[in-house]
């Protein structure tokens, strides 16, 4: 009797049936992000988004951003917990779009893995879809690619891209910033998705396993380090509207997403040349996760200022007469906020400032003072 024919692609390590099952498992999560603007459903070669609403804009500008989660995925893989990585991805991508005052419209994702495990892929996409819903973003498409031989069976990486829209005369940015503007910090939920190569280095050198109990956090180390990125988009869009819209007369002048590079570098990117800010460390106390990791490493919090957000996930540059309203509004949204500095122009204090981050020759920023001891 002749032998049953074999599938050479399966023999090479690619399981197309598993990929199809993964799509079936994620369908309901993805569909939940779709409004009437999304056409075609799930599984097409391209996602379709009805742009008719842009006719209501006088001069619509599209804003786009792309990013990944970075080496935080290694911790998810180590403890086999994949339902929060998707929120990290959306936070890194969509919250960059709101920096210019844009409303997100849609997003696509890309997952590369060594072996498609349908339930794992579905967990990742479910997290992406839930975060898309929480930021008003339609998840219109994506791709899962199986790369045996390039990635191990448990390995994967995630990335995504999103598009938003803003009126041309409503863009936020350095040109709106004025002398005396208040710099308002919005608390992070923890490490977010930056500096995990340093985190993993510290944990490995200390002989800590991700499944080990972390007494300081009341959970395992892996679970504590997977705390998902806080999502800021909708509260910030509501703040822009509440303070007079995103225009020269509005209260919100600039926003900064504190990601790689830390507080000073990311704030400097959204300030005009000739301006400066001294960020007062005493106005907040970095979250316990930063203190514990620094203690284990035998280093200072100050030494990690170019790597971690240290408790500040976003910075808003607000008109001086609107700062109290901004803080109150953000706190009411469940976004703990406080003033960390004031924008100055002209001659700046002596000493070293950070300037010129990520190719932007913007303002000058430095952190001053000592961190508060108590929880903010």
C-alpha cells in the first residue's frame, strides 16, 4: 500500500493548520474593535477603513507610528503568560500618536514566532484587541508568521503600526510652548516596555528566577515585571478638548511620551530651541519596582534616568493658567498627575542639561534635587 503523502511545508516546521486555528481563536476579539468604519471583517489580505469621516476635517493630517514591545516578551515567554504583552504593544504605538494631538483610527499587528501555538497567539491578539478598544482604535488587520530555525519553538516577537488624524491647525508641539508653561507629569504603571534589557541583566545577575516569589510585590517576579503599560490616549484627548481644544488658544501645548531615553530626553524633544526645564525630583517618589531593582543592582535611581521612566509615563506642557484644571481632570480620569517643572526661556541656570534627543534639536532639560521618599 502506498504511503500517505506528506506535507513538505509541515516537515520544514511550518504548521498552516495551527495558523488557521489561531485566526479562528482571535476573531471575536478583533471584531470587538470594529466600528462601522471597518469593512471586510477578519482574514482579508488588507484591512479596509472608511475614510469618509475625514471629509468633516478642514485639513486632515494623518499621524502614524510603529513600535514593538522589546525584550519584555522574553519574560512573558519565560512564565508562559501572554495576555498582557498586547496592551504593551498598543501603548507603545498608539500613545505616540496622541503626542501630536491626533485621534487614533486603526492599527495592524505583526507576530513572528518559531512555532504557532494557537492559544498563545490568541492570548497576544486578545490583549492587543482589548487595548485597541480602550484607546478607540480599530484593529483592522495583522500577520502571524512562523519562522522555524530562526526562532525557537517558544520564541516570538510582536510589532505594530497605527494611524490617526488631526486637524492641521490643531497639532500640538514645540511651537505652542510659552514661557511659564507648567510641565505636568502623569504617572506610569511601572516599567512600561522600556529598559528590559537592563531589568533582565539585573535579575539574572542576582540569580532570581521569574517564577520566584517577589516579597516586595506580593507576586512572582515575572508577574510583577509584566505589569502592562498604562494607556493614556483617551484621557489625554479628553483633556485637550476640556482645556480648549488642540490649537494655539488651547491649554495643552505639547505632550511627551516617556519611553526609551527617559524623562529628560523625551521632554526635550517637544520643547522649542532656547527653552529649558528643570524637573524637580522631589515632586514624586519612583514606584517600588524601580527602587527594588536599583537596590538589587547596587546602583542609584539617578543612574537609570536615561533608561527607565521612573514613575512618569507622560508629560504635558500646559498653559500656566490651566495647570490646576489639567491636574484635576487627569486625576479624575484615574491618572495621578502633578507639576514637576516650569518652562523657561532665555539664559538658563549653569550646569549640564540634556538637549538634542533622537535627532530633534529642541529644548534643554535636566533633573534636579533628590527623589521623595514616600509614595506619591
